[in-house]
């Protein structure tokens, strides 16, 4: 094709000396390659003219048009040089199988051709787009050789110690790494007749194996006391480096381990620092090294093992006992330098002893007067919440401290019963009570003054209300007076005698503030607060006694403002300000006496012209007993109610007691007898009835 195309072009150039030639290297539409005369396909060259879009082949170019030949153009798809290049490419490609066979023949002329060259030749033959029978034969040989190389590589390749061991699932787990396997592989390589570096390595490994076996046999034939540790270690490293399973390696490993064990005993083991775990580890290593049990070192280690086990068992018994003493723990720690103890157990014992001694010292500090109830509570809570052996430590000082705190708790329950609150609220209640006493019973507020006013004993406000009875000034908010009623007539609750006597008794509370009665080793904070409250009350009582005169010492105060001033101070207290008459053993409520004195001072008694009427005594009133109006004894089926004033019991239905006053609380309920005596209001059901004296006959409705 190239020759014919070149001949046609040369012939045309000879016919048209000034022929115009054009090289178009990209493909054109198909109609531009079809001769308009013969309809033949003229791809390599065409005759074109500017007067037409048609083309003609070189043979029919003179028939394309009527124009002169010099105006026509020879359009070429490839130049002559390009055609020659294409020809060379096709020629070389056609010669590839022949050339490949030639190289194969040269390679096979060698007795043992290199496997690397055969692999390269096989790769080249597989790339030739032509069927070559010799390629299949060469592939079979190379595949067999590759399989051999893979087996040898698996045997000779060392495993990397730094990599994580991967779980192998396959035939590699059962790979035979014996020397006989290497010999079989070497014989197979000789049959295959190829050359590779692995064959040389395999031969060197076999020579090294023989050398190692000879060295190992020499070492094993020598007694242990005549062996050189370094020499044995070097031989073992060389044998392990072969990466081949040899029985001599295991035997030599035991020998080296035995020499290392004796070396460790001589150089590293310290009798005083030897622990129980170390003894067990040394005995286990000795057993693995096949050291006879009659050896003197083994006998000594067995004695130490027995001593260490005895100490460990004693520690276990001690730590599991119900009561652990600090002295017993100290006995297990001190003087055990030559006993192989357990590091973990010794640290545990030292930690327990250290914590126990700390608790003991803290408890002793509490009893020496440097502690507080809060600190003692925290210490006992820490001891109580301890876990493990610490929870069973017997510390006499802590036990005594716990008893003291239980004594505090019993005292707190007594205070809670008097204050009618929960035991956990005693502290806050006493604190508020102390603050109230400080506010209400200030020493500089013993006489009426303009700086403090109202029930709250605070500074007067710009807008105050004045009681028309006692002429005292009150804050509208404290007197429950709205802004629009400030200018209206106002009577304070104190003058109306609306106070309630269900408040806790100051006299009962003072019985709980006695140092002689409660001999605290550690004084509770709440006890100090209560003592402060009683001290304030005692100071105020010294002044009140001169105003009230409950002992009948003929000290009658007629100062209405002073009496009202003190009554106003006591009115807002959350506790009844009372005392017990030492002579008559009767209860004295200062607020009631002040109210009587205030009424006497406001309405002085006129001279009597006739004898005083006899005192009214109700037959039904029997203090501290059950005596209902119906005169019937108490029955289990009937609900009873008790008066908060006299303690007398009644049937609830007979006295029409409200539901909220039933039970042990006795909330705000007084019996009819006490109500009649004091001329106060009685609450029956939902109706409040004022009890009055009409003549000499009291009545209620």
C-alpha cells in the first residue's frame, strides 16, 4: 500500500511540475474521501479544485473539472515520511513473535536460566497480541518456580516482633519449618533447573543449621557449672535467628534460662527486699528451667515461701475478722523485714493503719476541748461510711465519740419535743429564736423610748398607727392595718388579749440548758445557742420581776406605759415567756401577769365598801385528769381531747371540739373550764362565742 501510494504521487508530480500539495492531518467527512468519477475510496490522497467541492482520486484527477492542472491541489492525509513510519511500526509488530522466540532460545541455552529473566520474558510474551505456544510452556515453568519461591520465603522470612500478631486462618498455621522441609525444597529447585537468590539463601541456611546443631550438642554435653553464659546465649540467638524449628533450640533455651536464673539469684535478689510474689515467681521459673528440687537454693526458697504464705494467711484472717485492732495491724507490719510479704497486702495494711491512726488522733483532739460537734459528726460519718476492713476497725476513741453524738441526738430530740418541731429543724429554730430574743429583749430597750416601737421592736416608720387603748405605735404591716384604714380607730391585738398560749414554754426549754444535767464532753453548737437564749431571758426576767411581782413582794408597778412596753416586747416572741414559782411550784406566765397589771394600772381599783366576793371554782375542773362534762369514764370507742392549759381530758363530742384539735397535737384548744376562768373566746365547730360573766353564773352556748 505504501509503495503504490508513493508511486502514484511521484507519477502525478512528474505530470504536473507545479503541483500544489496540501497536508490535512485530521479526518474529514466521508464524502471528501470518495472519488466522484470511480466512486472509489481515496483516503490517503485526493485531487481537489477551488471551483468544486468534489474530489477525485489520483488516477482520475484530470476529469475532476475543466480548470488547468496547475490550479488543482493534491490533498494528502499522511506525508511520505509518515507513511514510512507507519510501515516500520507495522513491520516491527509483525516481527514481535519471531524476535520473542529468538530471545527465548538464547535464554534456554543456559543450564539454569535466572527466574527473573524468565519472568520478564513471560510478561513481554503475554503482551504480544499474537498466539505464541511457547508462552504457555514458559508460564507453567514460572508459576511452578513462583510457588517454590513463596514456600521458601514463608520459611526464611523472620516475623517482625514490633508488629501485632495477626490471627492466621489457613495452611500457614501448620507450616513445617523443619530442616528436612528445607532439604526437600532444595531438591525440588534442582529439578526445576532455574536460578534465584532464594536458592543460595536456602543453601546457606542449611549450612548454618548444621553448624548450630554441632554447637548445641557441644553445649548440652557440658555440665552447667562449666558453661559460659554468654557463649550459650550467643548460640541460642543464632539458632533462633534461623527461624527454623529445631529440637536443639528448645533444649538450649532451657539451659540458657537455667543459667539466667542462677545469675539473677546471685546478682539481683536481695534477701531483705524479696517479696512473696517474687519467691513464687522464682520457684515457677526454676520449675520451668528444670532445676532439681533438692538444690540448696530451691530448698531455701521453699522455706521463704512457707513463711510468706503464713504471713499472707494471717493478714487474710485479720482483715476478714469482725473487729480489727490497730495493735494487730501494727504487729503485722513492724518487724517483718526478713519475711517475704506481699507488696499489695502490706500497702493495704499501712493504708488502713494510717487512716485509723488519723481517726484516732482526730477523736482525741475532739475530747481535749479543741473540737466541735460538727467536726465530730463529720468524723463519725466518715468512719460509718467506710468500706472494707476500714469499716471494722475498732477505735475506742471513735466509739466514745459516737456515744457522745448519740447523747447529742437524744438532747436534740428533747429540744424538738419542747419546740414542737422536727429534730432536723432544731438548729434553725434555735437560731431564729436567738435572733428574735436579741431583737425583742435588747438591754437598751428596758424602758419606753422613741427609737424602738411596735411588736417587732424596730425603728418607727413615717406612717404608724396608734392603739387607742395602750397608746402604743405600730407599723401598719405588723398590726395588719391597710393603708386606707390608718386614720381609723385602732386597737392592737395585745389589748384585745388575742395571744395564744400554745407556744413552747421557756421554762421547759430552760431545763434543757443545764450544764449540770447534761455533762457534755463536746458541747453542741445548739446547746450554746440555747444557753445564750436563756441568758437573755434571765436578764430580762430580772427587770420583769420588778414590774410583774409574781412572788407577792408588794412591789406593785403602776406605770401603765412601762407595763405596756414590756407586754409589747413579749407579745411577739415565738415562745411563752414563763417561769416556775419555787415556793408554790406553779407556772408563772409573765405575759398574763403583765396583762393583769396593765388592766389594773389602767383601771385603778376603788375603795371597797363591801367584802370581796368568793372566788369562782368550777366543779368540773380537775387539772391533769380525765373528767368529762358527762361524768362518764373514757371509752376506747370514743375520741378524746385534752386541754393545752390544764391537761384535763374530755370526750370530743361532749365539748364539740374541732377536728383539727383532736389527737396528740391538741392544736389551739382549751377546755370550757379554762375558757370561763380567763374570759376568752372558745372555738366550738365553726362558731366563736364570747364567754362572759353574768352575775355569778358562767355559761356558754
